[in-house]
C-alpha cells in the first residue's frame, strides 16, 4: 500500500513540475513582448472580456507606500481594494494585488504600469464566466421534468427548481445522500 502511495506521489510531483515549466515559459514569452499592441494580441484581450477602467497591479516585493502612490498617480488611478488571500500568503505573497480604478484607457494604463520599475505586473480586471452542462442525457433533453422549475428551460411549475439552484452554484454537499 505504501509503495502505491509513493508511486502516486512521484507521478503527481512530475506532473505538477511539468505544468510549472509550461506556465513559466508562457510567462517569459508574455514578459518579453515589448510592443503594447503585440502584448494585448498575445493575451487575446478584447472589449467585453475585462472591466473597463480597472486593472490588477502587483508591485515588486518591498516597495514603499509612497512609490505605490506615485505609480497610481501616473495613471490617474486609485486603489479600490487590496487583495490578499490565504493561498497567496501560503505561497509567500504577503503584499497582495491591488485592484485599481483609472480614468485612462485600460490598455494605456497597463502599458504605463508595465514600464515602471516598481511594478511586477499589471493586467486587466478580467471577467471570467463558465458554462457547465450535465452529462446526464435525460436531464439535458428535458426528460427529467421534476428537476426543472419556473425559471428554467423547459419551465415546470411543479418541478423542484434544481436546475436553477445548480445554475446559481448551489451544488449541495458530499455528505448528503
């Protein structure tokens, strides 16, 4: 049993190590792009994929509050929030990431921030969405009428409304049978 766990552990480490190399290589490619337009083309940034006038900024470790304020002033920006999660702290990021509101065009503000020595990176405040579809063909073809409710398609006034609950991210708990 211990041998099986050891093999799984080694496999996991190799898998994660290979992923890290790919991410680091992509990061280096992005950082090497100096032309602003190429930078945004490389990231596939298009209108509607980010919040206009907002960006996320990570300063290099140990930068003073004064240098951060000077950076915000260069883009006519102000910090809306300092984001520091427990996962960030676990991996050694005690300084966090700033959500910044700016009156400049987002691309111009990012380009300005990227040119500063105090800034590790700046990026748009992306809008992330996800789509998930059940793998139960009876659910997706509408055969399970009791799962639907008034706000789902197909609508069912007598249904449980499970589809609407799932759509709102309420997926239940592993302890419920």
